């Protein structure tokens, strides 16, 4: 598992940065998939799906945390990441 430690830590970091946006149950489920079950991709996919389904806005910094995780997994062209980008709040309005 140690060879995946950077991926796990980055996925966990991405979820922790949006803890206040997710429900407590959603947050815990994502963290459990990442840390308990070694299903880090599933954990962040669930978070992204919930953010999109509930039209929850995130900051560009939040997005960058997810982007880092996807890059570590060599999945930066994944469509979920592209859809998540649409959830970035525009603070210039």
C-alpha cells in the first residue's frame, strides 16, 4: 500500500478540503473508501458526483486538490474532473 501513499494522501486532502460542503455522512463515506477500503478513486468520484448532483459550488483551490489527485492517478482527462470544473464558483460576479 505504501507505493500508493501519495495518491491516498492527496485524495484524502481533496475530500477534507470540502468537508463543509458535503453532508457528514457523505464526507465519512468518501474518507472510508479512501482510507479503509483502498478505493481512493471511488471515494473522490462519489464526492464529485454528490457535488454535481446537488449543484454545490467549490473554489478553484478545491478543484486543484482534486486535479492533483487525478494527475497522481494519471487520470487527468477523466470526464468527472471536467464536470467538476463547472462547479467552481466565480467570485468575480
